[in-house]
C-alpha cells in the first residue's frame, strides 16, 4: 500500500478530491493514512473522520517554536510510515528540516500556472486577485514538488483554465478548483504512486514504468 499523509488548514476540498479519486479506484494501491491539521476547527478534519482516517491537530500555538512543531509533524508522519506528504491547503510554512526529512516526497498544488502569481505572499484569493488585476486571459493550477523555495520546486503537472469576462476572484477561484485542482492533484498522486515519475537534477522526468 502506498501511504499518503495530508496536511490541511481549512475546508479540505483538495483532500476530498483525493479521497474521492481513491474511492473511485483512480489511484490504485494508495490510501490516505493520516491527516495533520494546523487548526482544530478545520472542516478537513470532518472529512477525514467520515473516511475513518487518523487525524491530529498540531498547531503553532501549542509548541515553543516552529522547529518543535516540525519535529512533532515529522515524528507523526514517520510513525504512520507515509510514502508521500500532500499539502492540501496547508497554511503553515515548512522548515528546511521538514522538507529535507521528506525530500522529493512532498507535493503541493498552487492555483496558478507557475511561475506566474506564485512565491511569498501569493496564496488563496490573493493569487486570483493578482491574475485579474494583471488582466491575464488564461490561468490555472500547478502541482509541484516542494523544496526550500516557495512554489519553486520541480513542476509535475499543470492545467490551464480560461478567465472569463466579469470574473471575480471568488468565481475564478471556484473555476480553477473545479476545472484544474481537483483533476490534476489526484492524477499527480497516481503518477507518483505508480512510479511513473521521478525527480532528476531538479526536474520531473517520466520513467519507463
């Protein structure tokens, strides 16, 4: 079994998309074995509960330092023997020690076509507000491996989404989720789970499997 650990902070819509894809048999051999939330009131915890998934709350306010928090997260994920860490709307900055502990085994989804509208300060609605302010005609979502640079890790998948006349940030956010995020996030996990991709010299390469 390919074991996934999901990190969440909010509603968990991307987590739900992954769980639904697994339930439909679209990611053979994969299972979300644990969910870590940075907030006790995150609805993602309810989604985990409905699927009978182990879930814990590890919040910054409960630890003396970010390093202590990350040490606790690393310990929990190792105890659960996870093969892949998935950032499904996780709003806590990961430390280099955490990233190194799971090198090339952490993926994130960002609601733009990286390298546009990404990096420090670009998250949530801010990404879509920036896209609309720039007047782009196409936006989308990107799944990438996580490294020490914010949104700077090797790109795994991208999917474009049309910006429509009259879009608000909220409307565009929903369209990007429905047309891109909820499709390519499960697909990225399937590729990793099946051994179809690997990271070589900082780039994602398809294997012969």
